[in-house]
C-alpha cells in the first residue's frame, strides 16, 4: 500500500503533467486536494526538533554552539525538499515561532498548501493584470483577499496562476509547518517569457486602491534546508507530455 505522501506525489504528477485547461485537470486537482488533506506531520517524517532549531542547530550539539565564539543566526525557516521534477515540486516549510514567509508570488503556477503542524495566517492577493510582463511595473494593482487562519484540521489552500497568486504566510501562536505543492516548479521557464522568478512585494495603498510594489529580498527572511526523512517512495509514472 502506498504511503500518504506517495499518494500525493502520484496524484500531483497525474494532475500537473498534462494540460492545465482540460476538465480532467480540474477533477485531478480536486483529487490532489483530497489526498493532501490526509497529510500530517508523521506522513512526511517531520523531525519535531526543527520546530525550535534550524538545520545547523540540529546537526551540532547545543553544548558545542554555546561554547563557541561563533555567532549563529538561526534561520527562521527550514525547507525540506520531498520531490521535484519538471512538472511539480513538493516540499515542507518549517516556520519557527514568530517566523513568516514574506509577501511573494508564484508566476503562472498552481499551489496546494496543507498545514501539518500549528497554525498560519494566509494573506493573499490577486493581481489585476493577467499579463506577466506588466507585473514588472513598480506598482501592481491587486485585490486584497480576506486573511484566513489555517491549521492542521483545515482543508488545503489552493492558489491559482492569477487568483490568490501572491501571498504571505505568518505563524500564529507558535511554530508551524506546511506541505507546499507547486506546479510548474520555479526552476522551469515560463514559455515565451523566460525565467520563472519568485519576487517579493510590499503593500502600498494609493488612494483607495491596493497596490503592491516589488521589493528586494527581505533581509529578515532566509531559509536553510534539511533532508527529507519521511517514508520512502518509488515513482513509476509515465508522463503524458
Ligand atoms: Fe508561497
């Protein structure tokens, strides 16, 4: 029998390896959401120590750290890569107490986010321009969606190539972790446009309009990485492309 994470991976590949506009795609996306809803911290082998320690601290004894003159700045976020190919990337973000993932976009991508530990506040925006090239303007008009608080017992959240595509994730009342399924992955190119780059934004309000302006990478946000230690999986999948 397949593990929960293997079921998610197989369904993600089924969903995102073909056309995004067919009826089958939307049916498959619903199935993926249902499968992702089964995930919890145990199904990805989450090392709960990462909720307090970053990867460096996990790999070095605290005694060694405290006796050293080396000043270690704890990474606020750890990323655990589970799987990535040209169709989909799956990973786990672990956010320590007070951490946030600043406002960022997922250009022309789908995303399924399932909280597996703690709670997060999700603030999403829908850019009013559909044309990717216009998103390079200094000020982007956007619709600010109502913030939502999402926990382990809540359904996965879905972001679309335009709708809710720009978001910020904040921890609420302690550390949190979520599984993030993204398609196509950031590492792929946008056809006829070029690199699919994750950009950071800040909200500026001009009169009554909500505008987002592109900013440099926030200095208080960075992540380290830790290896996946969950159930092993084998993928025997024939791409439809
Ligand atoms: Fe995101």
